[in-house]
């Protein structure tokens, strides 16, 4: 068996802050959802077991990578440090959040925005998925400049 | 719903909202006694008590019905307790109404009260990586105001609402609240003060966002026949209680979710969730938005009041700002919104809030709202939404 590509990384792999919601593959971040084999509904966070479409009895939900680019549905920031269990950086700089609409999946996904402030954003602009660390280390998906 | 299927609001009572720092039970009992006094009934007349739960006050909060019944003194009355986040009061009311309509009791007391910690709501303690309400804080730092701000920014982009419009909502509600002895904030404010308050979640500033409060509210429901027999004030009737859930796919990002439902397979429903909440209430009451004299809507933020005005059908999408600017939604206007002063003047006491809205409906419809009185109030609607998909809309009529 060939060694996984991951073993070729230099340095330790960042630890994901949550298992199974996103993957960083060769430095490229992907959100992981599940898609119903029967009705094609996409679920994020990944849903297992039953499809959420009430008119579908599908139970075959397979992992799928979501589109990496979408348009901003809305955005905001946290001017004050959010409370625990969020780990706020010290000194604190406002966390920027964006809800991004993925056209193919017909879904809006919330995430932190990397290296941008609310002044850099507007509704309808394109963002691309990336990832970045929380202040206490683990990695989370983030929206960033395409 | 015809009159035969309605129940009477015989009494309404509140413990003033504030940051009193005392156990929630005391606020609930004070509100319950006030509502019973208002109805002209005794606690020993009550056959069924429903408590709206609070999740931040230990075990007694999870069994609020029993907690209030024990505090008032065990009488053998049947009880129920329920939790539906901000919609808890509406669900509690619906449970009481249903038992009366089923003929299983004649007199029901519905009570909600909360004692809240300082600052914005944080998740209940402990590591719970399977709980989206914990994860949204852990992974994103997404507080409640962050979600309100997403809606506000979206509204600005879609409809051209401005921070000045949002400030005007606060000015209007603070003026109404200054006339309400149960409100926590009694001072009037200026638009300049709102616009100079610190930014919390862009574009919302501190004075755009409702605080968390202590408070208690209670309502006595009775059957029309019982009201006649005891000679109670039967002016106000509950014409509808809507507790609908969203329809798939819900395309609005709701607290505490990370994403919307997907429209890949099923197109969005005809109405958004918030619009569907009010729609179900109108259907049940056999009324239209045009029949309303006023409305209490859940102004968690100033911007959200504008969304609600459209969601409950009082303005087409994007046109609530016009009503606001014309003074239509102020006291003395064509269709006053939040004549109580709303959450802007109260702050949120979760299990009590929907019941506080019903108290305001009751006093307005009786014509006893004093300086806040809406002229010739005939029908009022109270709308709110609890996280995790809890709808709440109540219509009361004379
Ligand atoms: Zn399906």
C-alpha cells in the first residue's frame, strides 16, 4: 500500500476542531456534507441516518464535498470576545463571520472569515473555503478571498 | 375559530422586568398572584397550572409547573411544564387552552419566569460537542446578536434599510416603554444616543440589541361558561395560538444552526418560517392582517422588528421602513407595533416573554393600558420565534 499523501506533509497536521465536517486535502479545504442517494438533498453539518426531506424515506446518505466557492448571503462580526467555549485571542481582534450561499447545493453555510474585516465584505461577493486555527490551536473551516 | 371554540383571558399579571438577581420562582409567584387578583379568582380555584420552563435555574426550572404550584401551595391541581425557548409561553398557553377546549377543566393558570445571568446568553455549561448550541460558540464564536446582525445586514442589502431606521425603532419603543410600569428601561432615548452606542455585531449597536432580564408573567384562562357563571370579565378572547414549526427546506439561517436546509431537491416553501407562524394564526382566527389594531412582535433587535412587520403581513417585503418613517407603527399611529415598549424596553426573560406579550394584548383590548392605550383596540397579534424551530403567534380579540 502506498503511503498516504498526508504523510508527505512537513510538520504536524493541524488538529481539526471538529471531526468529519471539513477536510484539508493538499492544502485545499473542503466542507464535508452528506447527500441523499434517493432525493439528492445535501446536508451540512453531515447528517447520517435519515434524510431531512420529509417526503423522502432515504437512509443512504453518502459523504460529499461541498462547493468551495459561494456568494455572501450576509456577514457580521463579534466586536467583543465571544464567551466560552470560544477561545478568544489576546489581544482580541473582532471575529468576522459570513453566511455563504452555495448555488449547487442550495445551502447557506456560516463560517469565520479569514484575514478580512466587515469593511472588506459585501452581500453577493464571492468567497472561497479555506481553513485556519482557533486561538487555542485546533483548525476550523473559514471563508476567505478566492 | 368561532367564539364557541375560544377561551377567555380572565386575568393577566406581571412582575416588573429588571435585573433583580433573585430566584425565578418569586417572580412567577408574584405574576401568578397578580393575574389571579386581576381575574378575581383564588389560587384554590385553579384546576390546571402550566409552567413555561427556564433552563438556567437548575431542576426547579425544568419542572416549572410543579415549582410554581408548590410555591403557591399544593392544592392537588394538575400541572404541566414545557420548554420551547422563546416560544415557551405560547406553548404553555396552548396546552392550557387545549385542556379547557377539551372540557377537561374550566380554569387554567399559565406562568413563566426567569432569572438571567449578566451579559449575552452563553450556552449551558459543560463540554457538549454534539450540541449545535455549544458548537456554534466553540467553532465560530457565533453569539445570538451575531445571528440578529446577519439578518440586519441582509435587510440593508436587500431593502436599503439604514442604521438610522434601526435607531428610529429603538426611539419609538423606548418612548412606549417609558409609559409602561412593568418595563425595565423607562428612559426615552434619541437616535443620536443609539447611533453613538458601541458596535456589538456590525451593523448592530448595543442599543439595537435587547438585553437579558429577570421577570415574570402570568395569564388566567377560563372557559366562556365559567366566566359567565362567576361573573368574570370576559372581554378578551384567545382567537388563535400558532405553534407551527418550519417547513422543509427552511432557507433562513436560524439560531443556533450552522447552515440552512438544502434546496437541491425540494424548492423553498411558499412562506418563510416567520411568515408561516403568523399565517397559521390568521387562518385559525379567520382574520387578516388588516383586522389588527396593533401587534407585539419579537424585537430581539431593532432591525428584526422591521422584518417581523413584513412577516406578519402588515407591510409587503421591504416596506416596513416606510411605515416606520411615516409614524404608522408608533403609539398613536395607524398600526402601533410593540405598544408595550417591546423587548427594547423589557429585555428578554425567555419563558415569560410570550406571556408578557399576551398581558399587553389583554390590557390593550380591555382599554386599560393607560398612557400606552391604542385607540379602539379590537384585535391584537403577538408573534415570536424560539430557537430550534419554535413558532409562536397569538391573536386575541374583544
Ligand atoms: Zn432524501
